[in-house]
C-alpha cells in the first residue's frame, strides 16, 4: 500500500504526517511527502517544513520520498491512501468532511 501525504507546510500540528506515520510504519508502506508551493519564493520554507515532517516519519521507521511541486500539477494515481490537512480519501473519491479522521 502506497501512501501520499500532501502538505503546504502550514499545519503546525503536522496531523496528516502523524497519521501517515502511524499507518506507514507498521505497514512498511512506501510513502511520499508532497509539498504544494503556490509561490516560488516560498519553496525554501516549504522544503524546511517537509524535512521536519520527514524526520517525524523517520522516527516511525518510515523513509519518505520528498517531492515539491507548484500548484496541484502532480497526482499520484498509484497511491492507495492520500492524507492531507483537510481530508483522508482514496484517489478518485471526493473528500467527505463527515468522514474525516
């Protein structure tokens, strides 16, 4: 099972990353941290935040791949679980806020 964790680096609690670590660690799942940057001048700050999140995952014995893209120009269609600050869903499904974890 592949896991994609989407982040814009602004969630101070890093909840999607924490949840991702709880799932990916025991499952030994390949995990990607996807950073979405809206402004190129924010990329350095985003990479720093993603590295902090990656360190949280490494503590759960997860070795994440870090990917940074502008806007939403990347969709990982092979990920089985997608985690983001506002929702948890499977690719191709619309998030239902009543079902969020």
